[in-house]
């Protein structure tokens, strides 16, 4: 049995990446995740074995698995990590140009604030 605390990042609506697509007992219950693929968390819970599991919006469980395992079957949380949205190359270039031009920290923070407000 694993530690029963659900991580703070594992909340409905959060995006996760599969980091280990090795077969899992729970994956017999439906579609298996693909390594490096990004999924959306539908819900989290402890399964009937005491493991922390995710239910993912993009992957469906089969009707037979639902009958066999009930609603408690999911994908082990240890096989996923939070998805980090990639920064754009343009953002990195703009930061570099600001530094080269000698933009002050206050000016740079103002520019970041404008970007976030947009």
C-alpha cells in the first residue's frame, strides 16, 4: 500500500503527462495511457487496493472493467507528473533582448505584468 496523501497538483482539470506507460493492473480496465502524452484529470481517489489513482478525461474504461472493478479503478498517480506548458521561443528571445538593452528590473517586471494581463 502506498502513502495515501493525494499530491496538491492532482486536482480535477489539471493537466498531467504520463511518465511510465509500463502495464499496470488498472490498465486492464480500459485504454492504456501513452508515455509522454498529456491528459486531463477527471478525478482522484484511493482505489480498492489503497493505491492513489487518477481518472482521466481522455481515457475511457470498458463496460466489462466497470462491472469487474466498479468506479474505483483508475491509473496509478505515480505514473504521471504535472504537465508544464512549454515556453515559446519568442518569449525567450524577448527576455534576452531586454537584458542586452539594459532594461531595468522594474521595467522588465512592468512588461511581464502587461503580458500576464493580456
